[in-house]
C-alpha cells in the first residue's frame, strides 16, 4: 500500500523542481515500484520454477575491501532463502586491513561452509577470482564482489532457473546500485541474451551464475591480462561455450557505488577502458578473422572489416526500379557492389517470388541488401552492416532509425496482435548495437543461403495476411522466420535510416518481444 501511495504522489509532484532534484538523488519512482511490486514479482518467479537441488559456490575475491562491507555480505548470505551454498574466499595479499585475519577466523570456525585461500602478495582481481574458483565444490559458480549485497531470494531464484533445464549453462539477473547509505537506485533492467549487445557493453555484469561443467569447458579463465575487465572476458568465453543462457528479470544484486568502484562510471578506473577494448578485439577475431573492432569517438565501438580485401561483394536489390542492371549505386561501402534493379509491380503480387528468384542463383554466403524506391536513404558505412551479416547465427541486419534508437518492430500491446515500429529508447541498453525481434525490408542485409534455408520470401509472405505483399511487412515476417530457425536479428548503431514502417499484420507472433 505504501508503495502505491508513494508512486501516485511521485507522479503528481514530479512537476515541481524540488521533487525532480530529490528524484535524481533518491530515485523515488524506483523506491515506490520496489515497495509496491518487488515481493510479488519475486514470489511469482519462484513459484513458476521447479525445486532446486544444486549447491551454489559463491566466489568472492577480497583486496582493500572495508571489513564492514564484507560482514554485510556475509549477513546477506546467512539470510538467503536457499540454504545449499558455500562461500569461497581469496584474500589477495596483505592490504593493511583486518579482512585477511577475519576471513581466516571465519573459515576456521565454519570449515564446511566457508573455504579460504590467501595470496602472499597482491596478484590482481583476475588471479584472486581464479584462486577462489579452485576452492569451489558446488554445481553452480556464482560471482559476487566483496562490497556488494544480494536480495534474500537471489540464490534461490538462480538455483530454480538452473533447475528448469539441464542444458542451461549461464544465468544472469538484473541489478541496481547501492549507495553508502544503503539506498537502492538506478535499476538495470536487462534484455534477453544478446551476444551482439555484449560485444558493445557488458550488460550482463551482475549477478552471473555459471554451471560448473560449462566453466570447465571454457579453458583458460581470468588470465592475468584481463584484470579490470575480467568479467567481460569470461562472458565472451561463456558465449562460445554455453549451450543456453537465460535471464532472470528480477533485481537480485545490489552493486555498491563507493569511491573507486566502476559502478560510479568508467572514469573511476580509466585504465580498464583499454583492457576492455583489447579483450573485445580478441573476441572479435575468434568470431571471424576478417573482422576488427574500431573505436569511434563519442559513439563507442563498431564492428568492421580489418582490411579492404576482406570486404565481400554486396549485391544491392533496388525494388521499384526499371529492371535490369545499372551503374554502381550511391552507397557508402568499402568493398565491391553489384546493383540489381527489380521492378515492383503496382499490385505487388509477385514480390516474394521475384525476390526468391533473385536469390536462387546466388552462393549461400552472398550478401544481399534490399532497398525500396522512395524510402529514406541509408546513412553510414554499409560495410558495418555486412560485418554482422557474415557471422554465424545471424539472420537479418538492419540500420538504427536514429543515432540512439534501434530500427525494429515489436509486438503491439493494444491486443490486436500485430507488429508496430519500436518507438521507445529501450532503457540504458537500447542505444547500443544489439538484437531485435524483427525489422522492415528496406535496409535489410542478409546472406542468400540463410533466406533459402529458412523457407524463402514466399514462406514469409504466407504469414503476412496480406494479398498485396506490402514490402516492409514481408521483411518483418522474414525476420520472424529467421528467429524461429534459431538465428538472431541485429540492429546496428553506426548506420541509420529514418524509415518508420507502418504496422505489419503478421500471423504466429511470439508471445512477447525477446529483446526489449
């Protein structure tokens, strides 16, 4: 009741300057939401998942963490609703505090619950985490920082999620920030698993649990040169080793924003920015040796081809033209381009068949870009769309609608079960290159073989529910076809197109948008 009253008052009073300024510091809207809904949401999640039996090993590296924070974390663990856990600590060398001695006394007093190893000298957080993992005996490894806190149901929710599938190897949750006054602010509501989004921002971060057998398949974990971005490095390796990754959409981890913590922003540890870039660049080379990650001022990073000779041919199909081949189109592309102008009949009855015929004579790996006559231009280097399109597991690649907004369709919430243009910012992560449910036909880049192997444009047409084969509805249906076949569709930030396609009537829609 208090939460609902506070939420109503917050909405009405937010027009006043005092409340707006107070909200910046206290995040009153989030406080109201937590008081009103959090317990209900957690209970509902637990009730929907099976009883777990896994032992969870909570791995905590310690160096220069104030003792009171570590004690608070221990108290949180002792209050967990799930009892099958152990604590694996590594004190990373003498740090002039009481923590190493306290940890030794704790491990001696509770040897079955608390396991400890100690470094004689400071070796860095990557080595300390690796040493703590070596102590673990549990089925699931859970990574926690020594100055952060957990929701009382955090371990149970993670354990129940793992119990839902034997093929599930990685589970991550939402998190918020914790001030030194114990106040929770700025919740990070995360999208579903998106390897492409992970390439641009470590959105998984906290809380992360990994099945022990998956961690053993990874190989080298937490190498010495990954300190500062060691969790991002692990996530990249898990993205290649994990059979399935799942998201628990609950705020179960509270990341403390004390001075020196990256929770306050990258400027607290600027040296980690270069470490993260090196780690991401290594990961990109494992995806495809032709690719590189370029840093772009004021934007972030972009996936590109490392050398001009690596950029493949792009076949551009212009719909609505006069037919036949023409001169090279005015496109920004680093490699060779082939233009095909495909006449678009007024009634559009043959559009799907004509597109399938165009693709039928192409190699599986041939990249294809589709443009519509009269649609807004596609701005930016198209080779960045192509860089994603060559990756295994990718279906369609489309531009952003604006510099900070993905160009995509999502399921309408008006009960009409149709696709509508995605208009919201999608939270803190919506401005990064990442996965979308599906997108329009104009600006779509894909591989010819992916289209053929998933049934072609004709199969997509059969689910549009339209007799005239509206082009962007056809593209939206094709994207859903890719999803159903296990592919991912990506919207790329560094290329934009101002197109806002009309709503699309498409049958067999998913129950919800998996990425927003």
